């Protein structure tokens, strides 16, 4: 697959490197596979990896998400590319954003 120049594709990342990887990101973007979203209550492991590293998460909406993380406190939910961009533009670019959702999700 050809990736755009601004995308770096990484293979499997060992657990001991998760924190370093997630903490380099302003947000972790989680898009649930269609079959998992259809079933509901099927979070992907990346939600918990990012949360454990106190990295704020933007996720698509799926049934049961609020059972794992509290929307607008522990996770940002976006139902379109426009909403993702709105979240990226509205949250300040300071370290304070980590305490808004990342630390809440990690606790």
C-alpha cells in the first residue's frame, strides 16, 4: 500500500514502547472496525493503551463506549471528519489538555 508522505506506518509495537509512542501524540485517533461497531461493546485495545498512557483519545461513536470511558471527560467522540477537526482545533496545544481527558481515562 502506498502511504502519503505525511504518514509513517509502523509495524507491531512492543508493549514496553507504548508509552513513548502514545506520549508523542497530541491525540490518539480510534476508528472502530465496522463489524466490531455493529456488535457494540467491543473496544479495540488501542483505547486502553492510549488511556493508560494518559493520551487523549478521539473515537468514533459505538454502542457501549460510555461503559468504558466517559464521553467529553475521558474521551472525545466524533462522528465525522469535521468533528475530529473541530476537536483538534478547539483543544489548546498545551500540556493542560493531557489532564483534561488523558489523565481522567488513565485513572
